[in-house]
C-alpha cells in the first residue's frame, strides 16, 4: 500500500522527537562500515561476471569536427581484440544532473578535446588498452582559429534576466563605505576516488547494468533514451559508489558504451574510465569571473549589493555554474543587481561539482565582505551580524529557519575569535606570518520527490528499500535510524537495501537533498505503519509507544504482527511549501593560517565550521560531511585548479599528480559545531542538506586569514604561492 | 613463477603486461584493492610486498616471483577485522570507502616504519626513536588520497591504534 505526503505546509508535529527508541541523531557507526574496511564492499568494477569482455574508450584528439573514418581493421587482428564499437548511440558527453534524456549523440561528432568517440573491446584489459592506443582514426577537423576556447575572449550571453532592484550605481556613490572588486576562480574537478565504471549484461531482451551513479531514478531514463530501450527492460545497480560530488549525477559515456557493446556482442562488457578520461570526459566546474559591488552606510548596513559573474560551458549545455545562488538571499540591501553570463567555449562539459555555484561564489563574496569590514572599521563577524535579512531580500519570503547569527556567535567563541581592531602582520613565528579570517556559509536547501518501501516483518525486523544511493554520505545509516526511531527498533533490526532500480524510486544523491528527501519517504511509510499497528492495538497512533520491539507494556511487536508482514510504500513530494519559504542551511567558517614570507606558501593551522542545517540525523556521518566540505574548502582555497591549453583547449592537468586535491598533511585540526535546529518547513523530518554547506564560503575565510597574516589581498583562487608572493606589499 | 598472496601460493603465468593490481583484482578476484588512478598518484591500490607498502598499479605482477603479498583481505575479514579496521569503523575514517583498503594497508606498514625508526619530513631528528605524532602520521599518509575529505577521522583512527601499538 502507498502512503503519500505532499508537503504544502510546515510539519510542526515534530514526530521524530516524540518517538522513544532514541536512535535518531545518535553518532552510530555505519552499517556498511565493516564491508568497506574489509575490502568486501562491492563497487561497480568489482563485480565478477562470467565471460566478461573488457572495453577501453578511445578519445578524440581534435577540438571540434567529425570522425571521418575509424579503421577498425587496424586493431581487429591484434590478439584478443573482439570489436571496435562506434555505434550512433555512443554518447559524447555525460548527462547533466536530472537531465532525464540522452546526453549529446552521436559521439562521432566532436565538441571538445578528449571526447570519447569509440570503444575497443577485447578479451582482456591489457589487450583492449593496447588496441585502443593503436586504433587509427581520421577526422574532419574544424580550423582551430574558428573555435572559441577562451572565456575571456568570447562574448558571453546572459543566463536570464537576473535580479534588479533599486539603483545600485546610486547606492555605490552615496555609500559611506563601498568596495568594487573583481575576483577570478579557476575550474575544479570532482575527482571522486572511484573512476566511472560500468558492467553491462544483455540477455537479448533485458539489460542488467552495474554502474557507478548518483541518481538511478534519473539515470535509468537517460540510459533508456540513449539506447532506445524501454525503461522496464533495464535494471541499474549501484549499491556502493566510490564518491560522486556531482560527477555521477547523469549517465556517462562508459555506461552507454558498455551497454551498446554488450547488446552488439551478446557478451557482458566492462568499461572503466582511466583517471585521465574521468578528468577529460566528465564534468568540470566552470572557471568564473566575478564582480562584487558592496555599498554600506556608516553603520556597516548594506544599502547596495551587486554580484555579477561570467561562467562558461559548451554550446548547447543548459547548465551554468549558479554562482549567485546564495547572494540572492544571504545579506539584506535594497539596491541589488545580480546577473550571470555564460561564455560558450569548446572545453569539456561544465556541470555540477560539489556545491555548484556557492563553492566559488561564496568565497568571492566573503572575501569582498572582509575588504568592506576593513574599510568600515567594523569587526568582520559584526559586519555579517548587522546584515542578516529578516526575509528574502528580493522575493520577500520568510526564512523557514535561520541560524547564521548563532553559527557566527558560537563559532567565534569556540574559535577564540579576537573582535578587536584588525591589522595584518601582527604575529610572526620564524619565517611564518600567522593570521585569522572568517566567512559566512550559506547554501539553498533542496528537496525532491522520493519513494521508499518499508516492510515490518513478522519476525520483528524491518526492511527499507529504495533505489536511492549512498555515495559516502551515510544513506545506509540515516534511513535505518529514521525507520528504527519510528518503528521502535534498534538499528541492528533494520536492513536498508539501496541502489537497485527494481526498488521504489528515491531522490538520488545530489544537491544535498538525499537525506531530507528519501528520509521523508521512509518517514511517511513508517508513519502509516504506525497507524496500522495502532489500529491493531486499538489506540490512536499518537498514543502508540514503540520501543525495542514492543508496542507498550508487555505487548511484543512479533505477537501483534502475528505472523503477518506489514508493508507500506512512502511517497514524499514537496508541495506548495517551496513557494512560501526560503529554506537554506547557514554557517560560519573560522580559519587560522600561516604564510611563509619567503616562499608565499600558505598552510592552514586550524579551521572551525559551525553549521545549522536542521535536524542532525546521525551526528557521526553529519560531522563527516562537514569535515569533507571543509577539506574541499582548503583545496579550493590553495591548490585546486584546472588548467587548459590555450591552443586547443585540452585539459592539461588531467590526473591526480597535476590536479592537486588536498592530502593528509594539508588538513589540520578541524572542529565542527553543529547548531542543532528543527526546520518544519524544510521536510517532515525537520532536516536540511549538509553535504555541500561545508564548502560554501570556506575558501573565503582562508583568503581573509591570508590577508590578516601577511597583508596580501588576493583576487584569484586558488591562492598559490606565486600569487601570494606577487600580492605581498613591500 | 609463483607468488604468495595472503599466505596462499599462486601461479604467475599470465600476460606479462598485467600489473600486480590487475593480477590481484582480475586474475585472483581479490577486489578489495582498488584502482583509483593506475599511475601511483592516489594510493588506493596500496598493498604490502614482503611487509612494505607499495602502489600495486606501479609494478608488474611478473616482477614479484617469490614475493609475499598482503592485501586488505589478508589483514582482517568481515567477521574478524584488525584493530585498525575496527578503528576506521569507530572513527568514521571513510565516507565512500573506495580509498579505505589502501589507507588501511598503508597505515599498517606506516606504523612498522615508525617502529623501525625511519625518519620523515615531519621528524625533528633523523636518528633515534620516532613518535607517532599527528604531523608524522599526516606526512606519512599523504600518498593516500581521500576525496571525500575524511582525513581528520582517518587520522583519529590511525592515531588511536598507533598510540596503543607504538607507545
């Protein structure tokens, strides 16, 4: 049976807090942990499939044009080689998140350097890899001089009408204090540790596909469209995903290629992207150029707020890095101008990388706020506190909940923030200058439709089933805790099955919406199960107390069930509530850095993040999400940068030796404060997202700390030693 | 040619191009060892060769005639995890879990290196005993990337075990 909730108003019943099991929110270890530490957790490429062939993708060595000829014979005589697949269905790009349609086809038409164009299939990986390197391909290539490659030299197109209120130019001239600054950020890669992979099996009628994906509910639609196969004839399985960060939101090239090959050859085919291919063929975060105009009165209250940004993408891609997303609502100011522009260039596809938009927009904004604080002679924490709006500044909607002030205050206190007058270069240890900086955090709360089935079994255990994924976020943990809390079962008695399209459609993992969306579906199912149990007892559901497998007093759940399984499918949909409230997670970052006065190297000494994101569903996994975000903040601040060849636009640093993600030694002592709250408008479980908030502004805190340490104001991220040195005052 | 994996002897007569990593994963179906980059840049494929840690993607299987290899499967099992494996679960020393076998193999050998007094960039002295300080562990584990950003928790897990076993 199905229980449906379309949320049109805040759910103030706050049912989870009225339950008695006491597992919700607790820092429980992950149920999937033992499998992960013992190496027995099966990721996509680990599955043993009999008679499986190996496929290796071949990628384009031109920027734009067409594949004129593929000389399959050039490799078909090599040992073990079975086929060269260059079918019309092969995809040229990965699908954007939630695309629900096939990505660009055919692969024969080339739009960027490094695009997959064919698949070589052989009996072994070694044979396929060798043949892929030897394959002769002729192109009809467009003249490089006709191809736009550089966003700076390309006329951008406006993304939409933007936000315009009042007169920003006038506010700037009449302000007591103002800043007009331009920032640049470079592109980022998701660089999930597990390369994109797929194993496809075709039985002549149906496809079974193991793939590393974040959103099976969308991916199955995209794959069906790409292959022209009915959805009901496809089964997608993704029980363990080795990280996503946006890169696995949409179906990608290796999955389609594995399916096409399996269907053509009648044997299972495995395709795993090389690390270089993951960098080149999946998604980049766009580089940005951002102009920040902030105008404040004598008290530091903002009267003007301007944030304009230019990003880039391939022609035909709808996605534009939403740089201004948090600027829409974070600070009050009557005179506003927000405008996003997209330059169309032939670099690899730009798409979602953890915290799309805020990851680069917030650091620039928060760095500019620091300059304004200095100009106005106001403590940076105080400047933020003075500018918290009481409603959405342009839409006028109330906030569902708002913990920025608490995060700023609690964070400042725990960090030991000195709110006295600030001046750079006040502290030195040997050749290191030491300084502190802070920034606000903000990220919109997203929630999606989701379904999950919960079965309360006659033996007193429960089974939660959905095609939702756990990409390291803790889905296995929190769904077990929600069901356990609602049904009065210890988590050991709740089994969570994920990542299989045979199960009810979840929300997918993306945009930090997974926990709140699919958690609400589980909640809705459990709530109906509670009503049915209450009916059996003969009391109202509100009076039903479920704990440790009992339904109050001596009434055992197993006796109450009397051999019967109770099953409910929970279906959650966000309703009109989305039009009534502005929902967002808020927070504050504090950082202490040291900058080497001779080399310009920056090391982060310690960092603290305080975050308010609704109910904490599992204190341990939620904290881990925050730690992850802060780690990404440090990467974005200091090292991460995609570099493109100016001649042909190819990605130069397409591996983990040249693209520098933070390593152990880059990450200092990190403190996380979770400012607990209940947000009844965010979801019926009062939870919001947390996966991305931890990197929405953190790099700004580090920029501000660098200035406090050594006096170098940087307007480019990442803040590499060369850039720090050239910005150092004499 | 023969190689010993987790105490069991295996034949080494496959494709000479096969890396130790692919030999483990594809020929022996020991898939706990992960391929994250195939270029020795991420550490996900770390295994122990005669007790020393190595990126198994950077070495060919045929180069290990007579060697004894320990993989994550040899350090502990689902039912009987090692102290370090238990500590990773307790401290949430992972998120997606893909780098985890490499982190655990690497940390196992790293503690032996500290015990043997090998200095690192973080060591204050080149000679004499080395303390398992946070900075030592961070430096010595820096070849094992974790993109989820679980470093603080991985450090806590290793630190707890190192304190017990090295003090």
